[in-house]
């Protein structure tokens, strides 16, 4: 008995099963639509088009992203931030996967995507910029903070009399968080 194996698409790199004219269904549709099975189709995107139209922007003021934003105020496009996408267009790919799009204006949280304000920076350099701009959020100003500065000071005072479990329960945090606060591994900036 002969074993039948499905043949794969003739387009290089495609492992899909052939359907018509030696092509998989997707590449056959591309051949019919574009006259070339290997054409890479892109989904029309007003946001991407806007970035490409503004990559040569020369103004000194912030260029504000007019489309969707994340909860932290940064513009977003598909699975990345708009500032990162603009930084790639303006400055090329990042030197490493760890590099971030840093804003010289300090207004990334206001959705600035001015290509003249963007450069690649390491996470440490970016945090340094945030401190210079006064935009770094820590302590009770952080949106997900459960404790106030007064809570942390009290936890530290009570840390010698109560266990981390008891402190965590009293203040609504985990025992590890309570332990880290008392040991000054969290809320380090608070004296």
C-alpha cells in the first residue's frame, strides 16, 4: 500500500499544503489578486501611514500621537508604542532588544512622537532621563500603589514587634512585600 504525503506549497519558506497550481490557498489567492504569489500584503493602517508621513517632521514642539493610547498616556500602534515605532523609522532598529525609545522632551506619557525628540537608550539611561524630567513615578504616586508613605513608615517601626505575615495582613499586602519594606528593599527612596 502506497503512503500518500501531502506536498507543500512551492513558495520558498511556506510549509502549507498545496491546493492549486502548486501553491497553498493563501499564495494562490495572492497570485490571483496581485499576479505574484510571493507578494507580501500589508493591512492598510492610518496610524502607520501617519507615522510615515511625519518621520521627517522638523518642528521643535512635541508632535502628539492622534490615535489610540495606553493607560499610561503613551501612544500605541498594534503591539508596540507609537514612540518606539517612530524611533525605528527615524533612527533605524534598536541596537539591542533591551533598548527603549527615550524622549529628550520627557513627554512620552503625553504621547509625543516627534522624531527629533526620540533616541535609543538603555533602560538605565531612560530611567535617568525620567528622573531629570521629573516624570518617574514611585511610591504612593504610582497608579498601583497600595500603601502610603505613612503606612510604610509605620510598617518599618512595627517591623521589630510583628511578623511579616501579621504586617502584610494588617496593611493588605503579601508577607514578602511586608518583609521587603521592613528590610528597605522596597520603598528605598523613603527615609
